[in-house]
């Protein structure tokens, strides 16, 4: 429900801005506010998700997003107002996502985590598929105000479903200053070469491969295939591939999870390759299905093994580092795609993106511990190993 709300929200804001006389540049400025909020608050959100019960952080962030959606019902549509709403929703997301990811490791047993992570991937894809369609329909048929009402309703449903959650208490380490605790999260990353390698690889792939494909897909769709049908269908089949990858992740237990994950991540390299040589619609669609499949196979293995490897009381901070790195590089890639394509040519840029999409992830396979997503590192502070950290009680 919260993913559906997150998808309806930008559609509503975009149409509200355009109805008020805004341009594409106006919409770009408004949605830059989300990236600014994530970059500013990601590490802080991870810190407080480790300091407080994760359920408390999730309830508070969803409640805050409900309030933002309710304010949107006022009907104001100036650039600064819509930008502020987007910023506030992004800030709440920066607290919610690390808490949500870390909470999974405490409410699920190690044996349940692969199926749980896969189910999360499936539900995310379903929300991502249905949300934009619902948002576009509601706003087009009625108004942007009804769109904000739909966002509020979805957030409220998500909040109501979250309230019965009972999270086991995680043993917290000795409290220190905020900077010291954020530093502890960064140390957990730097002490494990495979964790740092994956975070860097994902961030670079976001900038070099995924962002250029996002910008250039609608242009290829119009200029090569004569309309927007390929654009919308390609995004839809990407989610179909993701659904398949999530379902596979429910039962597949690869002997070398790191190798399986990195190979899945590298599959996104076929997308810019297909856009560089879009021989047929079916070829483009097949490449997007393969990319979606690979992304979710990667995501399931990454989440499950990160939960096993990182001490529970520091997991939210590590998750926020991962998210922050990708969030910094994505807008940079989106911004640079246009100028670089104009300078070197679209086909050349897409070929470079394809090579980077394959090469950057696969280069990390040589890092220590990467093929099995495992390293022999003692927890900071001399505490018990991650899987041995007990839950003290259930409130």
C-alpha cells in the first residue's frame, strides 16, 4: 500500500504542476526536492531506525506522510508548495526505508528471510505496476485533489496494516554521539569488502547504466517505433520480469549467492544494448524482462545476506549507506545523460552504458567474500555474531 501511494503521489504532483501552468523544467525542479531530502536525511534516518524500535519509526514516518498528503488536499499548486510536499515525503521515506529493511531481520527467522525478501520484492513490483495507473486514472477523470485523497487513503491503509506488528526487541549497543554511531555504520561497510563493493557497483550502475536508459527509452520509443507504446510496455514488462525474479527468490538457494546476485545485477546491461540497436519491439521487451528478472534475483540475495552478515543493531545504518550512495548517483546520471548524448551521440552513450552495466558488477566478483556474500569479520565492540544476537522479548 505504501509503494502504491509513493507511485500515485508523483503522478498527482506532476499533473497538478502542469495544470497550474508549469513546464517540464518546473516538474524537474519539484522532483529534485525528493533527491535532496533523501541525501540530507538518509544517514539520519538509518541512525534513528537503529536507536528506536523500527515499528515506531515506520508508524511515525507513515503518519507523517499521511499528514503531508492531507495538506495536499488544500488545492495549492505553486512550485514552492508542491516542491515542499515532495521534500517532506522524501524525508519521511529516508526514515521509513531503513527501518523497514532492518525490521525484516528481526521479525523473520533466518530460514524465513529468503521467502520474506522475495515476497517484499513481489509486493513492491505490484505496487509499482498498479500505482501509476491508478494515479493517472484518478487525476485525469477527477482532479489532482482526488489524487491526493487516493495517496492519503493508501498511506492510511499501510499505516493500519502496520499497527498490529510486534517486533522483537533488538539488543542495542552502548549509546554514543550521533556522529560516532553513523561512523559505526560506515565501519561495518568498510570492514567487509564485498559489502562495500556491492554498494559502489550499484551506485555506479545507477549513474552509468540505469539513469541513461530511463532518460533515453521514451526518445527511442517515439523516434524508432513511432509513439509511446514501447515506452510504457517496456516499463511494464520490466516489472513482470521483477515479479518472476521475486518468485524465483522464494525457493532458490544458490550455493554461491554472491555470484548469482552479481550476475543478476549485470543483466541490466542488456537494456542500453537493446536501446542502442532496437531491431524489434520484441527484442526490447525481452531485454527489459531479463533486466527485471536479474534485478530482483540480486535484490533478494543482497537483502538476505546483508541481514545475516550485519549485526541487527546496526543494520538500518548500513542500509541507509547503501541507499544514500545510489540516491546521490542517480540524479547525477539523469542530469548528465542529455549533455553527454549530445556530445558523443546517443548510440555511443548507450554502448558505453551497456559495457558499464556488464563490467562494473562483474569486476567486483574478485573481491574477498563476494562469491558467497560472506566474510569472517568480528562484530564491532566484541558482541555476538549477527545470527547469534538474541531477541530479548516480544512487547
